[in-house]
C-alpha cells in the first residue's frame, strides 16, 4: 500500500527557526579544556550550525573557581576564561549553567556523578551571591557588556530531582533569588532564567514566586526526555520508550510555551532517552526520532539543546568502547553517528515550512523551501515494540516548476550507519587509524539521483522509506518549465 502526501509549493509558509541549532549540550566544564573536545565542538559548529554550548559543573572544585585555602577564600576564573576564549574564537557562546556548589560554600556532602559534583544548597547564600557577582563582573570586564549580553545564565540543574538538589523547592527559589539579583546588580540587561527542571516541572510555581517577589525572569528553561514521565523502577529504556506517546515532546513543548507567559523558552536538555548507555543513541533510530522532534517542535520554542554533541563524557565513567550507547552526536573518535548526519541535513534546510497534506502512523513528511530549491524530509519512526515496516511513499508537489535535478540522501540501516561496519569489524574496543578512516567514510551522506514525473505543474515522486529511517529529497527547480517531463 502506498502512502500519499501532497504540498502546494505556492502555499502559505510558516517560519522554520532552526531552534535545534541555538544550543548543544556537553558533559561538565573540565572536559571543555581537552583538545579533542574542542576539535569536535568546532566541527559541530561548522557543519551543524550550533551557536551556544551548555555544560554542568562550572563552579565545582575541579574548575578551581572558588576554594578555601588556609582559611582564605581564593577565587580563580582562569579555567572558565580559557573555555570562553575558545568558544568565542570559533564563533560560539556559552549558555551558562551556574552549578555545582563549591565545597567551601556547601551545606552538605551530597554529590552527583563520577566527578563528585556537590549538589547541596549553600550554607551561606550571601557567599554564593558574592561568588556570582564577582564571576559575572569579571566576564563583563574581560569580554565587554555587549558580548556578555548575548549569553544566557540559568540557575542550577534539575532542582526538582533529589539527585541534583536535596533541598526543597523553596530552597531553590531562594537560590534563584540570590543569583538573579547578583547578576542584575552587575548589569540589569544580562539574561537570567530558570527553573532548569527535568520533566517541564515547576514552571508555573517558579513564575508565581518570581512575580510575587519582584524577581527578574528573562527566559524559561527546562528539560525533557521521552523516558522521563513514564520511567518506573525496574523498567528498561526500551520499555520506557515503548510506553511513551509518539507526540509527547511536541505536546510538552506547546504546553511549556503556554505556561511561559510570553517569555522565550529554552529546552536546555533533550535526547531520545536519559540513559548514557542506550544502544539506540548509536543507531538510525535516533536520527529518525531527532528529525521528527526537531521539526515538529520548532514553532513552540526558542532553543532546543540536544544532550550531547560528543561521547567525550564522564558522568558515570570514561568509556573506551567506540559505540557504547553514549549521548553524543560524535563518538569518542569523532566519528559521526546517524544522528549527527541528520543534524547536518537539518542545518541545510531553509526557513520556509510549507503545509503538507496527508498523515500516517509512522511516516511524517515535511516540505521546506529555500531560494530556488525545495527539500522533502521524510521520517519513518515508531516507538520500540510498536509495528513499523518499510513504506512506499508518493509525494505530489503542485504549483511547481520543472526540476533541474532531484537527489535523495538517506540515513537508515544501510546508509550513514558506522556502527554496522564496526560490528562487522568484530566490535574492536580500540580503533586503529585505518579503522577510524573507514568508519568515518561509511558515516557519510551520499547523494543519489531520484526519478520523477512532471506534468501540469505537478511533480510526482515515489520513494521507499525503511523502518527507523530518514530520507531527505532535494529538488532544484527551474524558473520556467514545459508542461510534461519524465525522468528515470
């Protein structure tokens, strides 16, 4: 059975804002000093268009931002400066997450992750505010207010989860109050927001508190993973994904936009799951998921930060297996996964989204216009343990001029899938230089010609889309054209 979609190329368009390019996530601050991390981020900026990067732990003791030595408080912003200097040198900026708690200010010993970030509230809120004020003042003096005004400051990370904040909601609101006021004391035009929660939580309560206490909120930030609201003890990631509504992330983005009271909305973490050892991260499944979500949430949000751009990541332990299910778009060796390639395809898209007629249980179609070209973006995605098969798709484009050329780029089991070759290599734990080159080559996108029929200003295309796949079809159109043409 053939699925049919149609689109009038002269129809009304809506803006495609590329919100997924605003920010991308990383691990914790110290890894940003690594040469391989920096090389991978530069590549992501150049090829995928990311403009900001966000990570945990800027204030943790391993950054040396504030320590107590011989009963004296010692401030050092050198390591942070080195990171910001690098970001600015490649055309990026920080989305500054103000975490975790310096040990000398901590009220307890609760820690998170392998790198032991202290997550307790400050024992001295004035001391915390002094740190924030000194830090932000230093950056304004170093980089200039015109530059730092383009940064974003969010307070803490996921305070609604006990693993990240053993304090209460009121404790977090108190932390936000001291932080936001300290930042605005430096310059009232600086951007600060929250509540940086998991699962879209606390947005209304946070805004109510800030309104009642006359606190500034320049933006709303929160997080979402499809495994979040349905996770339960004993459930594995596949089971969580299987029970997740297919449109959950889109619907939650719309809801958060409604709750934000007209403020910009930034999702500063999202991914296909919150499991750092999830095999789906390395497979075409992730590419199909990400493309669908990025395109259908774009109109509701101002920034959508994928967690993370690289597998250089040590929250649990530092891995050595090239494809271990890590969060990254790139693996440890910088080899692009299928999801990296889908972000590359998304980056090439224009900014005019056309209306598409037609629906299907697993296939979604998007048509985007850019100058004299049109791209059809097809995804075939279902949750694990749900039925999904190869689908034959017919696309009809009306009010069209004759194509000069049409080509297709695919991401699926047989295309842009380096994990498959790694498996065929015997899944070596450590890669040789030759193996890295071979895997890089097999990860690439390939342009293949696609046949079409053109008649009465209508283009007809047929394409088969396998399970968990992306197909990007690019049409380069002529200004004027004859009435009938067949190309095979």
